[in-house]
C-alpha cells in the first residue's frame, strides 16, 4: 500500500499572471512528483498541490524565492488518511 | 463486518468499499423491481462489471438523463453522493411531484462506480489514484485519465501524452473500456437528453467546451440553467459555486466527457466539481457526504426539471 507520510498539501495563492505561469512551471517539473489537486485557473483562485516529503523543501524554496504566497492545507497527508481509514472501519463495525 | 440487510439501513454517512456499493445496488433493485433495474454496460480492464442503475416507470426508450460519479476514482465523495442519489430517487418517486413527473415521462440512468478498477485501487493500494488501471505498453506507469480519453478534441492541448501524467489521454480515443462502454451505450440508446458527470473538488458547475474556446451553440441557455442550479444548491448550506464553460472557468482540457456528449447532440451536458468547503480536498470527511449529496441534488433537480420542461 502506498503511504504518504510527510506529504503536505499546499494551497498556493497566485497574485498575478506571472505567478500563475511560475506555478504552472512547477507542475511541469515532474521530477518533484507534485500532484495537482486543484489546478491553475485564474489569479483569484487557489492552486492546491500535494508535495511528496522529499520535494517539500525545494518546492517551498521555489515558492518563497518567487514571493508566491502559500498555506499548508494538510500538514501530513498520511495522518488524515489514517483517520479516514479508522473512521471507515469503526463505522463498518 | 455487519452488512446492511436493506437499503434503509445502509449508512450513507460513511465511505464504502466497491463491494459494499455493488451490494447496495443489488439490494435497491431487489427492493424496487418496478422502478429500478441494473444494466451491465461492459467491464473494466480488470474485469469488474460496469453497473448502471436504470430508473424507469415504463415505456420504451424514453427520453433519458444520465448521471455518473467516480470517473476519477479518488474523488470519493462523488461515489458516496451517487449512492445517496440512488436512494433519493426511489424514496422521492411518488412523493416529490417534480421527480414523479420526470420519471413518468423520462428514464434516469446512474453509474455510481464509473472507474471501478481505480476505485478498488484507492482502497487497496493508493488512496490518491485517479486514473484507470490498464498498463501502458512501454511505460512503468499504468492508467489513463478517463476524462481525457473521449473523442472530442482528443489529443489536443489540455491532456498529456505521457503515460506517467495524471492527465494521460491514452493511446487513442475510447481506448479505455470504462469510456468505450458508455460511448456504445449512449449511442445505442440514442435518446439521452441530459448528461451529468460528477467530479470533486472545487465547487464548480461546468458546461462545454473544454477543448476549444468556440462557445457552445446553446451557451446562453446552458449558462442560465447553470446559474439557477448553483443558486438552488447554495440555498441549503450556502456552498458557493462558480460556473461557466470548462475552458473559460478552469483550463483547457481535451478529450473530456461532456464535450463528447454535447457533440453527440445531448444539449444539457454538465460537469460538477463538488465541495471541499475549504481545506480537505479529496479527503473530505465522511460527515460531509450527506450535506454534499443533499445540496448537489437540488442542482441536479434544477437541471432535470429544465430538461423535462424543454423537450427537444
């Protein structure tokens, strides 16, 4: 089973078109294996990206260097998934 | 584990496995033989049945409405909402005048687990899986994005040719049996008047096109109906939706489901992106399943009512 310890979901808040294309570039950097949860649309809408633990530092440096605002929507994805699984099993019982 | 003995004791407020949903479907059919039947329109790559529930009060090849959920397997709130919709239809028929009128003249087809291999995989191996599960020759990455595999702008910008991408379009249009089965069914039926494909998340109601900026010829009507539908949706819990054509509201996406259905002449073609309400994304807590399904139902009823009142 694939697990997601340390994966974070970042909610990125693009300020302008230039930042939108920088975020698009991030999507294309497949070596960092970012998983687009909610893709780039327009400036007023957030972009949600799941970032594997091993890419987190780079991605955050990339965003901060470009002065792109973001918040951490999910601190540790595996924790949330474990809760979801436990809830399913408890409810089934 | 305790299995519900009937659909009244089925727990709609939690997420279920594929076998639990399939047995729910069989129970619903058994409990409502004069209203619900199950049609298997094909099978997935791994051989799972593609079950479609047909809600019909008679007639032959009546004008019909299609609703599907779960084409992207990780969007669990959609399969859960589809299960709730199925029960809602049998509960409200004969009670709700609007739904009763619709079902006295039209059929409703509901495919709850539209990507069963992917859905089973999210339970067994990878909760984040979105695509189908067919291996891609020459690549270590499996799966095709079933919402990029339709023969509508297929292969254009807005889909990837890389099998490892989440938006991989597949080797050719309709290469995925999960897609081809719907294509064949819709074509053989030939009398669908509305087609609604349900995704999550980002709270949007979208209509064609995604692959081209050319407006749909019915754009004005589709836009107005979308506005009414999201207003009805918001009336319950205040969930705010955006609406518009796919390409103008989110991004360019080629090979999409409702672009194909619209080009088949099914005017009322819509895609929903259900809630997140702020911070859960695809891991929407189970306690939001029923509120999500309830609010979405109001929008679905707006679209189904309009379809019923505007035959074409």
